[in-house]
C-alpha cells in the first residue's frame, strides 16, 4: 500500500491523495504541503495537509477492524483550536485486487475513509495434492504442471533428483520427491523428503509459494 492512491469523488468534491506508509511522492500539477501523507486538493484553493503523522495501525478487538489515524498540522476550519485528522478503516474484501480508499464522510475536523482490501482478511490455505487454495486471494495455485523428474547439479559432485508432485526413479531414493545422488551403488543416495509428507504455503509478503518435504533420511551431521 505504499504507492500514492488518488481518491476522486464527484466533479465538485475535492480530490484526496494518500500514501499509507510514508509522505506523498511529488504529484504533477498538485502542490501538497511537504511531508503530507493524506492531502486534500479542493476545487478552489490550494491543497491542504489533512494527515501526516501516525502512531501506526490500531486493531479494534470488538470489531476486528484495522484502522490508521493521521494527525495534521492544519487548523480545522470548523474549530481552529483543533487540527484536521484523517482515519482510514481497513475492511476485509477477498480477491486479487488490493482495493482503493473511498471517502465515507467528514465528521467535524475528522475525515473518515474506508479501504476494502484482502490484506486484512484472515488467511487460510487448503492443499489437495499439488494444488494450493488461498482463502485471502480466493485463488488456486496448480503446480501439477511441474510434475516429472528433473536433475539439478549438486555443489562438488553428484546431483539432486526432484519430482515435485511424485517420486523420483533413481535407485536408492526410496520413492523420494527430493533425492541427492552422489553416484551408483548402495548408500550413494539420500532422501530429502517424500511427496506424502509435502506441505504447501503461500507467503503474502514475498508473493511466493513455499513447498516443504518431510520424511527424509536422518541428517548425518
């Protein structure tokens, strides 16, 4: 959510520019005050700082909602003894789209916005064979196309034999999905895991699938 997001209402309403984690980047044609995180650009008049500093995300344990409130240095027109603040409430919306903020209302000197996004949804995964379904994304990753045995050279000597969704055929690998083969003959192959003990997980931070195998041979070290 770091890139700047523009929130546009009707033609007569102001435009809002938001950067969740840091001050706004320069915006062509819009001169927001330096250091602003939430900027209001009215149809008449210069852009206004309505949020710049924050203590970070807050979780309401009663509603399980995540919100961030930004304090500004701009006196509120309705009450000059107060400065404008902006609160963004993040709600769960599953899917691949990260969503965008929407203006809810202005309550006195506080601007209330909502951002529906999958990033605050509870996460759960379901695995069937080489398929992983992520509930937050509502998407199924099918890794079956990676089936079939491949060989990867090992540092020094030998090679690793892999069959992501099955077992390798190399002698001595004992039906392993991942097997290190140092040469021909007994004792020259070591199992690094079997497909029956394979787990899949999706790492949202890296945008990567982690495939982990258990049931391998005891580590000699």
